[in-house]
């Protein structure tokens, strides 16, 4: 408690000194106002920066999500085309040619996709 009184006494003494001298009081008030303005500007800049960062993050997330969606849609289209060609009785080679044309795949990519999605027919004995 004694230390609290010392701090209060010191603060009170400083206040009395500042009150006694108008020039010091004006300098003190000007300095305090400048500090408040600075802190206010910094907080405002931080809020604007956070809002801008959030906006950019949302746009980037949308672009990434759209790209993933397009890739999935393309992959699904390839799968459906291969399965449809197989159901219609096309040979693997003709199916590969079709997906190469439609999806601009290399022959290696077409071979990989055809192998991946071509359903093996079970022969019953």
C-alpha cells in the first residue's frame, strides 16, 4: 500500500507541476493529443489492412476452389466418356482416340485414363 501511495503522490505532484505552468500544460496536452491521434491512425490502418487481407484471401480461395472444381469436372467427364464408349462397344484404341481429341490428352495420358476407368468384364464359365 505504501508503494501505491508513493506512485499516487508522484503522479499528483507531476499534475500540480504541469498545472502551474501553462506552457508545460499545453505541451503536455499537445503531446497527449498527438499520441491519441497516432494510436487512432494505427488502429484504423490495421483494420483496413485486415479487411484488405480478408478480401484477398477470399478471392484467392474462390480461384483455388474454382480450379479444383474444373479439374474434378474434367476428370469426371473423361471417366464418363470412357465408360460410355465401353458400353457402346468401342475398342480401347478408339476410346483413347476420342478422349485424346476431346480432352487434348497425350497418348500416354489417354492410355493411363483408359486403364484407370475401363471396366473389366467378368466372364462366367
